């Protein structure tokens, strides 16, 4: 009699929230406590894993680092999800922030669907919401902004010239992810298109962590204040009238004395799936 084919396990795509480990959802915690395998991003608080991960779970770092050659390839992450799920295991794919905001979730969903692997998606607190809350900058506010746009500008082809004109003229709050390294260009594009002078810029470095720092600048004084400055990853940019509210409603005080990494940067060349599918090797 032929052995029955093993039923696939399940993959949980869960957002860990921003740096503060208390911001993870109860539902994500419950799955972490049951997980056989946890594939975790770099931008996930180590304290979350220490507090909540099943002590018997295998924890595999699959970190990415924007524009660096030491990130774990998405193809490798997809292969790991499929391999472990087809072994019948409960796999938690733990993502920093939210699962669907600039997170490459589509690649993983397509891979799971192609192999008929059950999955569930659990939202998390995305960086824009965490940074807004911990800086006292509401993203929408009466007489300031009635909408918010989540954007990225990591290369010049991402935003067209026509759209820059619209972004400069809108009263929507603009939130730029993964754009601190291109911030000089962002400001130039907006000021060249005559963005209103009453809109300010805030760079929130390592939001919601003990090392959170906030840098505020007038967009037209930017060249004197913040031009060419480098920021510790992750950093988020908020632009709009709402930034004027920071001084009045700021409540969270990070450790402003030191510039330390809450999320340690990657130093190797990522992780490779062993061809025998027995080990995860650090390259």
C-alpha cells in the first residue's frame, strides 16, 4: 500500500510592527507561540522573538538591506517557505512593520499559491503609523491634511516629473519609505515645483525604538540644515503641514545622546538554502 501524501502545513505572513515590541498584534503572537519555523526580517525587534517565539521553533534570519548586496534573495525566501510548508510545518514569515506596505508580499503569495500551500495574512503597524504616533504628528488633521500618501523614491524612475508637480501642489501628507538616502533629490523636486512654504519636513530615525531621533526642517532651508546628512536605517520621511504639530504634541523621548543601531545591520552576504535542504548557511 502506497504511503499517503503528506498534507502541506501553513504559512502565516505576519507583520511584527515597528521597533517597539509591544506593537505586535495578539494574533501574530499566538502564531509565534505555535510556530515550527520562523523566517524573520532584519527590521524585527529581537525582543519579540525572545518573548513570544515557540522555544522549539527554528528561527531563520532572512534579512534584507536596501540597496546592499548582502540581502537574502527573495527567491531563497520563497524556496524556504515552500520547503518547510510542504513538510507539513507551521511557518511564520515575520515581516517588519506591516505585511502589505513595501514588503514584497506579492512574490511570496504567488509562490505559495503556485504550490497550493494554505496561508494567512496578519497586518502589523506600518512605519508611517508608528512614526506618526511616536512623534506626535497625526498624518491627517483638520485644517492640515485630509489624506496621506505612502511613497518611495529609491531611484529616479519611480516618480515621474508630472507626479512630482502633483505632489508639490497637493495638501495630502507625503510619507516616503526607503528614501532617506535620496532625500536631497526629494526636496529639490518638491521645491523646484514650488511646494508651499508652510509645509515642513520630518525625518524620523529608528521610529518607536529607544534610539528614535526626529529631525525637522523647513523645505526651503533644507540645504542649510539637513542636506547630505546620513541617517541610521530605518528612517522615514514625513512632509506636510502636519509636521508643524510635532513641537506641540511630541511625547516620546528616545535616547538622543547616542547614535546606536536598534536593528543591527547585515554584515555577511545573506543566507543560502543548502542544496540538501538540511541547513541554512551564512555566506
